[in-house]
C-alpha cells in the first residue's frame, strides 16, 4: 500500500499520545490542553534542558512539526525521564526515523532514559516502517472522528493531567 505521507503526518507528540491514550490524543488535537500546570510536563522540560548539554544539535524543529531532542551523524536520540511508557517512546522515535527517511536522511535511534541511566537502541526496519504507517492511518481516522474515544482506565491515569477531565464526575 502506498502512503500519502503529506496527508497523514503529525507531530511526534501526537504519535506518543496515540500509544499512551487515544482519548488524550483526541482532546489534545482539539485544543483541550490540560498540561500547562502538569508537574510531569515541567519535570520533563527540566530534564530536556539539563541533560546532554554537550550535544551539538538539541531541540531541532523540522517542518514546524517534529522536534528532535538530539541528532548527530549517526543517531537520533529521544530523551525521556523513565521507561514507563516504553512502547509509546519507541513508536515516537520510530516515527522520527521514518520521517527523516522520507526526507532522505537515514539514522539509527536511541531512547535515553535519564533517571534510569539507560540507553536502548532502536532501528527502523521494514516491519517497523509498516507499524508506523499503520499508526499514522489510525491516528488520522481518530483525529477525524466527531467524538472522543470513551475514557479507559489505565494504571497511569491518576498521574495524567487529563485525569479530572476523564474521571471526576459532578455529584
């Protein structure tokens, strides 16, 4: 199947949200942002600012759409606090590698978990390209839907900035 990349490309954050919570993604896409005062978002910002200070290319914005934490001649490095959302982290990085490949730039990737002092290498294989393309089609369909997905309770929901929006009911 051929993909019209211009029609399905999104920000890396939206790919990340897709694999964390589809409802969060839908709400975020519609301009309902609950993260302005989120301690976890503030913590993530600090980690990004304070980590890897010697990296030559940090926070590179491409096409006003994706922001690469670090890129060098060999790797795209995605910086995360912990590996709690490992699948979402990996898919976001695979999307960046896929995006760059579409631009004619081939790199490997690493997930850099600062708190754990761990690094995991990620490579864009044909199978991973298919996973990215499938996710992009699903994201496009989700974002075009009229209503948000129903709230699903995950183990990490109580730490989410959207928790009250999804689960606190009026009495």
